[in-house]
């Protein structure tokens, strides 16, 4: 009998020690990055990552629905805010967090509440032809910044995405921010209490001071990929040059964008009428015009051939 109890105890303790020993291994299996444990592996380790409402997506402008009831997007505190920021590196991206008492928020535009800014972070690529997470009609952009907001009333997040577009000349408005970013190379580097004018990170407003944007329901673009994010993606990108993008070349993270995910049954709406229809019309008109020119050349060639044959006869 005693032997049985000893055996049982041994068995229990063996199992216990085995579990403890395996803990680091199982913890390691949840490790993710953009290299060996990159986006292709995430859905095998994090259940949410294989959901049907994942982000980022490709915004196909011809499929976007104009919603006249989408009222203005209110970004409060994004301009003229007198606050300091902490800039850190979490091993995946550079994270910029406002000091606690700062009131920077996003509201309106059918958002259910006023969402307060938690932080913003950056997605970049290996070269200047990639880096953004969202794409527009299949086009990639070299950089995308995500401003992440939450609210106390529910568990959803409201994310504001801003795309950056490659231009031949520097955007001097970004210089101060990029100087700071260039110093945040890895998890050992951080800067505290830094003044940043985030209005310079947004596209310039139009004459009516309103922002044009796309809206859809999606997820975190990093594990655990929770599908609890209301996405607002600004239409106009901010210019940035190849020289300015070099600040990311020395970062310990070489690239950090997740590939686009399927839309499934979701729809993207917008507070404006995307112009792809006109572009398509232009494209169709060009095609028709080109076809017409080709037809004219063919007729001229046939007539010339007939005329030469006639002369030979
Ligand atoms: Zn992000």
C-alpha cells in the first residue's frame, strides 16, 4: 500500500515538475515576430488570428460604400496640445505614449463614444516600396502610423491609420519627429518626456477642415489579433522621402507589417465618394481610344495593301 502511495506521489510530482519544466517552452511557442515566427505562423498559435474580421485589408475603392450619414471625425488635442511623450521600443515597433493626464481623443463619425489616445506606433518595410499594413487598390505605401484609442464604456478600440507616400523631396514637417525616432533602435533605448507635435504627422486638412476617411471593423494587426477594433483610415497620405525613411534602416526590427487579410463578408464605408469610378471611366475611355487608334491603323494598313495589290495588278 505504502509503495502505491509513494508511486502515486512520485507520479504527481514528476508530472508537476514536467509541467514546470515545459512552461518556458510553451511560453516560447507563443513568441511572435516578423521573421522566423512571422505572420504566416501567427494563426497557428493565436486563435483570433484566423478570424473572419482581421486587419489589415486592401481597400478596393470601387467596392467602398459612400455613407452620407458618416459625420465629421473629431480629433481633439491632435493640434496645439502641450504635452510630453515617452518613446519606447517593444521589440516589434516604436511606441509613443502621451503622459497620463493628456486628453487627446477621437470621436464623431459614428463612433459610439469619445475614444482617448493610448499610444501611437509605426509600421515600416525593408525598402521604400513596402511598409504600410493597409493598401489602397493594391498599392503599398512605405509607412503607416496607427493611433490607438480606447474608452471606458466598452472593450472596443478605435484605431486611426495614417499612410505615408513616397515623394522625391523631404517633408520638413517630419524632421523633428524622425530625429527622435532615429534614436530608438531596440528595446534598450527609450526617450522620456519629449515634446512632439503630432499634428505634423497627419495629412493637411482640406478647405472645409474635414478629414476624408475609410471605415471598417477589424482587428489588432499583431497577436493576439483580437477582433475588437473600429478602423478609420485617412484617405490622404502624408509625404515622406526615401532619405527620411532611412531612419528605419538601423532599427533592430527590419520590417513590421502584416500582409493584407481577406475582407470576407465585411464592407468598407467612407465619408466621401472614392474616385476610382471616374478613374475607371478614364481608363475605359483610354482603352476605347487606344482600341480606336489600333483599328484606324489596321484599316489604313488594309487599304494600303489593297492599293498596292491593285497597282501590281
Ligand atoms: Zn499597428
